C-alpha cells in the first residue's frame, strides 16, 4: 500500500489575486521540483477549493519516505516565504482503495 497525505490550507490572501497567483506559480515551479527530488514520491495535486482555501494531496511509496519528503517540502515552503501566508491541517495514512 502507498501512503497519502492530504493537507487543507487556509490562506491569508485571495488566491485569485495577482499575489495569490504568484504564490501558486511558485509552488508549481519550485515546490514540485522539491517533491520530485524526494525518494518514494509518486504524485502531488493541489486544488483551489475557494479564494482562500486549497487542498493538497501527495502520494508516496511508504510512510517513512512520505514523512521525510513532506518535511523537506515544508522546509522549502518556509524558506520561500509561502508558509507565512497560510495555516495547515494535514491528514495522512495508508491508501486502502485506489483505482
């Protein structure tokens, strides 16, 4: 079974604004690079649920690799200044059904 992390982010800015779009672009360009460099990384998806909420899903080959990779990603978000604009709530666990 693979390991999944799902994170809901509440942002302090409107993600449809120019500043918000720039932050999303930085995640797409820099954040995805960080994920792809991590052992065991499978895929990442980021959905804008509304103007101030996103839902991210990252899939990993194992829990150990997923936790380590997620920590490196959060370190990147901190160093890039993105973390100062959001609060996170993460759910994680083994994938029990997949298609």
